[in-house]
C-alpha cells in the first residue's frame, strides 16, 4: 500500500504538526498491539501517514521516520534525551524534538498504565 497522508488517520490527511503529534501518540499506544490484529493494522497505517507528512516537510529533522517507544530501553533513552533538550527555546528543531519525545513518553506511560489496569 502506498504511503499517503490519508492512510490510517481516520480517513483524513495529516496536515499539520498537531495532527502529527496526535497520530504519533496513537502509534505509541498501539506499539503493544498483537501481530495481525486490527490495532496493528491501524498502527502501520498511522506510521505510513506520519512518514508521508514528514517527508513533505522542508527540514531533515521533520523528515525523520516515526519510531514510537516500544521498550523500556527506548523509554529510558527518550527520558534522557528530554533532559538534554529541556533548555532549548521554543521554535527550534530541538524544542520540536522535545515535544515529540514528551508525547511519545506520555503515550508509553499511558499504555503501560492501561495494561496494568487490565491485569488487575
């Protein structure tokens, strides 16, 4: 299936960074979806949509591929990177990266919390 902004984002295009952050947060929540499930298909579609959106952007930083947190090691690396980026001014590529990392971390924590609640 070709990557287009419409794939996997509720039938509408990812047109701005807010849409992209929402899609990335959903991707992170779906990172633990079982292989072959509808949730995995949704995650793959969202990844395609985010990648298509980012490839349209002008800067190399925004063209980076989506890589949601899917392990404790990645979570720890992301929290370390947040500390490194904490003092950059808004509007810089570093601040944009910080925003994406914070969204990914929150989504990871929410997914872990949801899983813990289901086990109880």
